C-alpha cells in the first residue's frame, strides 16, 4: 500500500484509485526493505492504514516514512470530521470579495493561492472551490511558467481522488454564505 501511495503522490502519473492500489512490488522486495518494521507497526496500530498514509503524504510528499506521524493523522481525521463547518469558516472572510480570490494580476499569485500558502485556507477548501468554479483551468493557462503552482495542482489532483465531495451541499453552503452577507 505504501509503495502505491508513494507512486500516487509522487512525480509520476500512477493513480492509486484507478489501479486499486496494485503495484508490481513483490513480497520478497518487502522483506528486503530496511523500513518494513515501520509498515508492520502502522498496520498493527491503525485500523485504516490507507487514511494514515493519505494524511501523511499530504504533509510530506517525499514519502519518507520516518517523517510520518500519528499527530499528522489525528489532525487530518479531526479536520475531515468537521470539514463542512471549516469550509464556511475559511470562506467567510472572502464572501464579500469572492471573485478576486481567483484573479491573476501582473503574473502574481491569485489571492486564494496566497491564502493557501499562508495556511489560512486548507487544501480541502482549494479542492472544493475548484470543483465548484473550476478555477484551475484559468490558473493553468496563466501560471504555466510558475514554479509553485504545478506542485500544488498535482497535490490537489492526487488528494481529490480520495475525497467524496457532495457538490450540491457545498454549493448551497457557499450560496447561503453569500446570501447572508448581503
């Protein structure tokens, strides 16, 4: 599972969901790994090791297993449990000025990207907004020479494959926030 996740979140085009986590890694190669004890420990400790790996790969895309932690996993689980409400909290400051979130002026990063980089907007909010308004199409075109954007877009796409987003629910929440602010 780890090797499939590492390939999914890595630089290549492997899709964990499409291939159902299957890789060509053999049992023999697993037993030869020096870090196999980490995997055994994770499998025994966590009911859902897949979620553990997702939470940690989002934090550290290099996939260095020694950097993985229960703290990352617990934080991710809490965020996932309350995400619908967190989406509203994160969007609230921008409701009256929604369109400028996505605008790119003079080859500068758009406000939404700056807010994400400043850790004021979560990766999940970025993904949900893209599902709702499809801003990444424009960003891809206008930020094609940018150093930062392609990596963030790859992370968004990789993570999105594991999310189940109720588009209508989030659309209604966003519309209600906009309506309440007027």
